[in-house]
C-alpha cells in the first residue's frame, strides 16, 4: 500500500493538475494500493504546520525506503513514478 498526502491550494490550476496526476497514478497502478488524502492548505492549517508545507502543490509519500516530497503540478510522470518506486508502464 502506498499512502500519499497531497497538499493543494483550493482550485488553483497547478492544484487541479496535481490531483489529475494522482488520479492517473491510482488508475495506472491499482496493484500498488495507492491511497491519497488531499489536504487544502486554506482549510487545514494545522496539517500545513505539522508537515512543514512550504509550497503547493506538494505530495508526501511514505515509501519502504524513505519519505518522499515532491513539489509542483506532478506532470513529470517519470520523475513521479521513479520517486515513488513504481515500475515503468
């Protein structure tokens, strides 16, 4: 199972793009058991502080090796999947 925290800023363009990429990740890798919690920084400042969010969108993933933090709209598919330890498809 791969647990992801996606920090977004409302319905901003980059936030929408990041959500779309996470949805693509879920549908492309069903075997990975991807679970995502989307956190809007405007609605949940406590989690922003807790996870030290410095910009949005930001994705945090706990992998078997490390905690991965990715910033931006996540449109670099190769970077996203490699960082999460997922095979090429």
